[in-house]
């Protein structure tokens, strides 16, 4: 079963998912910075979320046309990046889970 995976498409999906993740979470960070300084943060947060979600779904849809291996790579890279960023930011801000 492992030999049936198109590793080139999986790698392309990883690359696309990493790129999408960097854009998504970079946009999230930028939107949060703007919202924290704004008098009406909802006017920044809602369009920011909508734009990020639409672009992520569009990118995922585009990658899905390549095949299931690319989708698996895309999702794996996106969620791995999310995990790494969450752990790093919790350590940096000291908001990790209490033990």
C-alpha cells in the first residue's frame, strides 16, 4: 500500500501546504495585531478570517485536483505547521499548560 503513494505529489502537497500555512498564520498574526490596536476590532477580524478561510479552501481545492497524495501532503504540512507554531508561541509567551 505504501508503494502506491505518489511521493512526488505528496512532496508537492507538502510544499503547497507549508506555503498556505505560512500565509494563513501570518495573516492571522497580522490581523490580530491590527485588531488589538483598533477601536472596532470586529471590523478587522471578520474580513481577515473570511479572506484567510476562502484562500485556504481555494488552495486546498486546487491541490485536490492533483490527487489524493497531494491532499494528504497539503493537510499534513498545514497541521504540522500549526502544531509547531502553537508550541513555539506557548513557550515564548509562557502560556503553556500547567503540569
